[in-house]
C-alpha cells in the first residue's frame, strides 16, 4: 500500500491523491458507499462559491453542528480509501488523516480551515449531473412530507368533528373507513397500528417520522397529538382556531427533565404558506424550509445524544475519582485503560499531566532532586535542586486556583533579559540605578560599578529580584537590597511590571481540576518514587494544612510556593493504570493500595472505542473477542486478567479488516506468552485459534454497548 504524506505550504494542506475523474464517478454511483448523508455533505460544499467553505460557515448556514460536516466527510473519505485499497494518508502530525482525500485544505485563521473539493471530484459531480439528480430525490422527500402533513391535519380534524366535508377527507380518510381499517388513536412510536396509515410517507433519508394521536380529556386539540422523529421528542403539533387547524409548529419535548418540559422551537407556519391541500405536486419554499429545519434539529439532537451517551458511560468513573481523589484502572491488556483515563480527565474539563513509570523511575523524577547545571562563564558545572514532574504539576494547579493575584514577573523578566541581550549585541551594558548590567546566565544579571576603577562585579539572580518584587528580603543579610529594588522599579517604569498583589486560594468547589495520569503505575518501585508522598496522597491529607518538609526543603528558595512545605492541592486528582497480569502487580505496596480506589476495566466495557474506527468489522470483532475470551477463562492458570482487549481489534484498520493478519501479527505472540509454562501449550494455542476462527454467536448487541 502506498503511503502518502500531507505537506503544509503557506498555510495550505496538500497531498497528491491520484484518483481520476472516472474513479470518482464509479465511487459516486456506488450506492453501498455513497449514502445520503455523504451525498448531502458533498453537495453542500459543491454548491458554495468555488466549491469551498469552512465547516463552521456551513454549520451556521444550515443550522447544524459544524462537527457533523467534519465527521460525515471523514467517514466518506475512509470509505473511499477502503474501496480503492491502494494508499494511506499520513498528516503532518504523523497520524492517519482522511479529509484530504476528497478535499484540499487551507488554514485561514486560528483554528479555522477552509476546505475545497478536489477538481477531479468536482468534474465527476458535474458530469454525473449529481446535483439535479439529488435535487429530484430531495423533491420526492418534500412531496412525501407534504402528504404526511396533509394526512396529519386531516386525521385530527376528522376525529375532532367527523365532518365528511373537511379538507382531505376523500383522499386520506375515506379509503381507510371504507375498508374498516381506520385507527383513530394510537402511538406510532411504540409500534401502534396507526403507523400503518402513514406508511407511504413516514420514511426519510435521515430517519422515520411517527404519528401519535391521543385525546386529552376527550379533546384532540392538544400537544398529545403529534408527529415526531422516531426515538426523539422533536415534534410537529397542530395549532387550532376553533374547529379547524390553522398552522403547524415544531417543538421539542424534553422528556429527560424533571418535570418534563415542552420547548417551543419558534417555527410556526400556516397551512396556506406550507401549500397544503392545494391539489398539486408543487412544494413551496416555506415547506422546504420547514422540513429542512425539522431535519437539522434531528441532526443536532443526534450529536447531543452521542455526547450524553458518552458522558453517561464515563459518569461511574468520574464519580469514583472525585469521591476518592485517587483511582487505579486495572484490567487485561488492550482494554483501553490509558485512553479511558484521558477521557475521564477531559470530561472534567481538567488540565492533564501524564507520565509512565518504569523500573528506573525515582523520587527525583517525580518530586524533586539535584540536577547538574549548564557550565557557567568559567566552565564550571554544579548541581541545583529541580522540581520533579509531579511537583511542577502541583504548582501549576495551585497557581491556577489563586484568585485576585497580580503577578506578571515571569513575562517581564523575559523582556528584561532580551533588553540586556540587545545591548550586549551592540557592545553596551544596561544602566539601572548605579550599576551597568550585563548577563551572567539566563536567569542572572551581572553588574559592575561605574565609579570604581576596579570594575567590581557581582551577580544577582532572578529569584533575588522576584523576592524584592514581593517586598521580601532578597538575601538573608539584606545586602544589595536597594539595588535589587532598583531593578524592580526599572521593570515597572520601562517594562510594564505590575504591582504585586498576593492572591487567595479558591474554595475547592470553585477550583479548576487537574488530573495527573500515571501509566503502568505498578512498574516502578513505589516506595523509592513516592517517598513522603505516601502521606500526602491520602485523600484526607490534601491541602496546605497538611504540608510536609521534603528531603530537599533546605535548598528551596524563599519565593517558592512550597518553600514552607510541600502539599498536594485539593484540586489535584490522580489516575493510575496497570495490567493485572504484570508480575509487578504482586509487589504493589499495600499502603499505596489503601490510598487508591480500584476499578477493573473489562474487555466488553470498552468496545465503544471501535465506533468510527472499525465500523465495518465491529460485529465480527465482538463475536471473535467474546469467543476467544470465553476459551481463555476455561484454561486452568488463566482467567479474565488474560482477556484479549478491544484495543487489539483497532489494528484491523491497518489490514483492511484482515482478521488472519491480526492473529498472526498481534494475537498469537501474546497468547503464546500467556501459555508459557502451562502444560500442553501447543494444544491450548490450537484451541484458542479455533475459538477465534469459529466464533460463537454473541448475545451482545454491539450497537448498544
């Protein structure tokens, strides 16, 4: 397979996709590939000036989420790549990308891309007359919808008055009553026979519309009689004027609220403007807009439901983390524990930190330790205390949740250093107060007296100046305090340094959350890595009141936020991941176990990771995974900790659904290791192979997991 790479030139994303006009025509005529959603999105781009637009602009124009265009075109491109099966596109980030197959892209502003249909595809659309053909298909939907609305109005007016002279009676009601098949009431959404009466007009490219007629205390003039998109509360209801319906309106019945509410969508149209009962096949622009809006509301509803479903799936994990502060996700390899940890953090809108433990990881990496410094001007190398990754993360979390603090020292100091460098490049020093300043190291200033022949020189550090900025004594002796204050005054008058104001730590409920993910948490030597953090990680010992002195406390500078002791801020949460079958699990410290909540992630829990990635092979993947895992559990010495997780099956996209390649390249090696040391290894491996290939019918519905 040919690997093609995207290039970025002057903000434009380019890639040579060798798909000819004739190939595009074949693709556009493949009904198994080009579904109505793909076609609709392509046509919306095609009908824009020069066949280009942004997803945001199209979303605003058609009142739908911009992500719907992104997802639809991406899935179309994936289908094209699969059909041709001769190339793979790698984006500038090194990951597979798909948009570039039917489109060219141009970066036009921060985070906004303008996409234009490739010329070969434009020509194919034009030669196939796809727009007119699609317009005819859409016109048929509008005509169908018109008849559905006419039937709905006729049905309601008939059951209300039983007036045989009412509009539409002869066309819609009389044939049913003559055949004794008329159902006056019923709920189409729950399979009621009333739905049969609209079966000629209830199916559309994006869903099915149901009819539901129910009297409210004997009256049909209520919102209990409505049309709705199947499975939703998106309804069309009638607005009455005495005994006749004068208009139709759209509403959303928000059944998930307690109590449920009806939201008027502010779309009300008269029967005349909709062109109902005009005895012809023409459709008015008002009806077209009415139906398009009804469809767009459904599209947005479906996107929201996907988000809600995703959040509901994450809710148990979120609750477990927020209640306990520390959570370990355990389970078999390939169950998506690390990905799940990131999803939990994203759902909390949290800042994420990530590390992976390994046998060489220690306290100096996580908390703090001594690190060599770059050579100074004399070539000497020393050591200085440096924060580890977790302590830096805690500092960031603490600073993020301090309110009313005024402190722009960092950015102003950088300006000062740049100013000194500029002067040095012109063979000049920067005069501040009584001294002329040069540069010693990145974070230090070197100064000398203008009035002494000895050119006495000395160095002051960034920390010295920062202490003076905070109205603290820069050095224990108080020496050169005035000179450091001169530097602060210069930064205020010349470089816009603001007056320092100490902030207050917000209450926990107001805090932005920070989630620190430790992948493979059991692979490190826990006691060596955490040190005194054993105490601080306990959920009941979070916050400044439980600060402790660390091993290097005497080396911490006075301006450091943890100079008086280290503590884990209350807005910091920790998620660890670990594979149950790792040998190091058994040595995991019991003191650490007590400080974490534990949640096993089973293979079946995470098959949603397949959505949008291996859609064409989901059903078969579930059957094979279920079958082989059932067999694994039957082998003495193995168990659920040795399951094959769903992440392995994501690799099917690399083999165009080749389950044999997945077995040979990824599964057999893992299973061979599982069976190492067990009796009759070859026989057991053959049994697993047979289970994988002769998958049992799974009782699980992959679409609902």
